[in-house]
């Protein structure tokens, strides 16, 4: 695997990173405005989204409050917990959350509408993360050098296609105390989306 070059960030990458949360708001709006959940799709979809949120909580407990920073920063290289399986577990969690709510809102819409919603949601998510992941990894390469390079070669970026990082090479500890500060915004959005699903089901009766 070729070595990752630590390139200077572009203004576009920095803007996308700073506004990464706001840029994904259209995902929620599209699902709420055009979706129509059924009871079955709501149960299945919210369960899938809940799995994504649990992955986020698992990851945030290791990475801490830096996940809410407006600038790319990392006081240490974390390779334990979900980071032993993929390098970007937060974004994996976000993608699963989006998939779950897409399933939830697709229960009573035509298949073509459901597929269009999925395509738009997927394009938005991929576009944001395809921009900021290289930015973050360039920073990590510059900050941690060979330590990050070894980690990058051992652990997949998104899809865990290989064995997890050996336990004796994992760094970091889970701290549940940071969840309230670092994850409260995402939990609030999650609750709002669940509420939107419930409201739309009741309105359809």
C-alpha cells in the first residue's frame, strides 16, 4: 500500500469539515418531506439507525470531544475500540443511521421514490465524507508520521475487510463521561428523526 502524503488542506476541504454536520441536514429534510413510514418500516429502520448510533457512541467514547471540533485535531492516535476495525467508525455509524432512517421513511412510498431518496442521501453522504476523510488522514499522517502509516496499512478506512488490529497494538480507552458533551447534538437529531417518523405514521391514519 503506498504511503499517504501529508498534503496541505484546501479551503474547500476546511469549509466542508467545519460545516460537516450542517451539510447533512438535507438528508433529514429529504426523508421527512418525501418519506412516508409504515409501522413495520419504522420498527426496522429505527432499529438499524439505533445500531448506527451505538457505533457512534462506542467511537466517541474513545475519540472524545474532538469529534465536535471545527478544525482537524487529534491529541493522540486512537486505535482501540471500533478504531481497531475501521479507521472511520464515526462515519460508518452516520451512514448506518442514514440507512436506517431511509428504511423507516420508505414504508409507504413507491419503490421509485424510495430509490431516488436513497440515491440523493447516498450522494450527499459520500460527497461530504469523500472530502473530509482525506483531510483528516493527511493531518494524522503529518502529526503521527510512521505510527499512523502503520495503522493505515493495517486497518481499513471504511469496510472492515481484514482482521482487526491486534490487541497489543491498540491504543486508547473508552470514557463514557464524554458522551454527554460530545454526542448530545447527534442524540438530539436522532430523537427528532424518531419523533418525525411517529408523527408521520399518526398523520397517515
